[in-house]
C-alpha cells in the first residue's frame, strides 16, 4: 500500500509542476488563479499522502494549515485582481 501512495504522491507532484508552468506562462489572470489553486490543493494532497505513508500525524496538521492558507490566498488573489483593474469607460 505504501508503494501505491508513494506513486500517487509522485503523480501529484508532476501535476503540480505542470500547474507551475501554467502559473508562470498563463495568458490571463483567471488561468493564473486556477494554477495557484492547483498548487495549493496539490501541495495539501502531497503532504497528506506523505503523512500517511510515514505515519506522521504532524504532517496532517501541516496539511490542514496549508488548506487554510490556500483558501486565504485564493480570496486575496481574487480581491487583488478585481480592485486593480481600471473601470471600463467605453460608453
């Protein structure tokens, strides 16, 4: 079972790496926001899998903390992207 979970962790790490490329090269703010959410969710899943494989309850606490930070980061990015756009005056 540990081999399967380690393989799943490697797959999630690969998906997060692809998301990092999208974050750096994303054509728009929405793509970047979704990539940041993918990085947060992927890192939470990765830490949880490593915590289960190594039987470390402290890593589960770290994953819960990352979940809170990812939620706040998503809200902050949405607020920043909506407040920095100039108003559209094409009437």
